[in-house]
C-alpha cells in the first residue's frame, strides 16, 4: 500500500512556500537556518516530496516573514479557484 495522496490545499501550501522564498530572493539555506530545519527539507517540501509537521509549517512561514494563516488562506483560495475553473 502506497502513501496517501496529499490534499490539494497541502500541495498548494507547499508550492506557495517556494513562491514566497523566491519572491524574497532567499536561498534554501537562508530559510532553513531561520526555520531551524535542514536545507534539503525546504527543497523537498517545495517539491511536494516531504509532508511537514504543523510546527515546521509555522517555523517556515515565520522564516519567510508571512503568517501561517495567510499562507493557508491563500492555499485554500487557490485550490478553490482551480476547482471552479476546471469544472
């Protein structure tokens, strides 16, 4: 039995982490150091290959200087928009 598929909101959240990191012109290393995780963890999260804990998500959001709730809200909106445009 394989891993369960990630919820679309989680996938979008992970994509947004990468988008925000790039927008701020931050390296994996910079975000990782501020978040207290390894740089490869950031890369894996952004590519949807690692499902972070809630604490990690909050730490990464703080490292990017954006609230966790704002990222989740954006993830939900983007996911909802994708669903309505594909119907």
